């Protein structure tokens, strides 16, 4: 079983291209398959009333200042695209509106990602599905009936999908992981199912997810969990990424194939230790 690992940089770069590059570099060096960002057209995602409301941040005194401060422009994404190619790691971005999906499409990323809050945004889902490109779909905050609609939309468009079991709390309590949803979703929809996590622990939940059949893992990453940002506390710090990747990639080999046989190494021990006593 192959395991696809996505490092969710998200907005943990805090609007700094230098921090974004550090996150990309760390993910690539640790052995992740991809790094993912988030893309929003601020005036399409939020109301003017909300954007004009007050919020103190390093970028200004309104919600607009804060939201704009976290967004990269086209030139910055062109540099992200170049840098990821240089480091040999794939990248993508989860779009929060239709215009942002068209923006991401310009870069010919290898996969799309639907964030849990977007499961009810049918125009966006249709735009993503029409690309017929591998799409990871997080399932947080959704009922099975709602997931039925989303899966049906992508299936009708002949767009390949992989669901990602998710609990959309930040950070998530380990006892809320409910990882047996992974085989349940596999059985219900007949597709691969991964896990997108927001817990504070490093490997416990993710190791369990792989053990019950997750085919992909997505975890937020950060330079420092004490940094400014709503996702930082539920992220893995870059110095731990190598251990994380080494551990979760070992799980499929440890699980084996479920066939009971005697290995060559065990056979040699058998010849020394096996006791045969007839009745």
C-alpha cells in the first residue's frame, strides 16, 4: 500500500514568502509527497461588513487587513511553483471560491483539494470536478447524506477522488478522532480514504489511521507552534517532520499482507528450536 503524504502549510506562513520556502524545504527534506496552501479571493469569501470590522493584527486594525496579509499574489505563487520544482516536491492549494480555483488551475498542479468548509459550495465543487483531476476531499463537519451528494457530483463528472476523514476542531482531541470512519467510508463509497488531522500529538493518531487503512495523510506544519495563527497549535513543527515520515511510512510494511507463512529467517530458527513429539 502506498501512502501519500501532504504537508499542509496552509496559512502558517503568515504572509511571508521566506517562511513558506522554509516550510517547503522542510517538507521536501522530510520526504513528504506534496505541500499544500490555501487560496481565497477575500471579497468573494467574506462580506464587506465582516471585512470592515475591527481586528488587531500585525497587518492592521481590520479583518480585511488580516485576511489580505495572509494571501499570496500571483508573483509569489509563481515563486512557490518554481521553488517546489527546484526542491522536487509537488504542491497544490485548496480554493475557497471559484475565482481562486481558476487561479490555482493556471499552475497545472497535480491534484486538487476540497477543504471541509467547502463541501456545501456546489459551484466551486462543479468547477473542481470538471477538471477531472485527482481530488482529495476532506469530510469534516459533514453528514453522510451530504457526502453522498458530493461524491455523486464528482462521480458524475468522472473525476477521481480520495476522501479524507477529518474532524474539524482545532486542535482536535484524540478521543474525537473516530478513525473507524476510514474503513466505513471506504466501504460506502468504494474509493481510497485518507486522514486529515488537526491534533497536537505527533504520530499516535496518524499511525492508527494508517493501521486501519488510510491511504493518505495530511498534517499542518509550522516553524513554531507558538507563532501567530489559528492553525499553528494543531501543526507539526518542522524539526519533527523527518521522524513523522519515517514512522508512518513504516506502518504498511509492518502490517504485512495478512498471509500466515514462515519466513526464511523464521525457518532457520524453527530448525533449531522446533520440538516435534508424536502422540
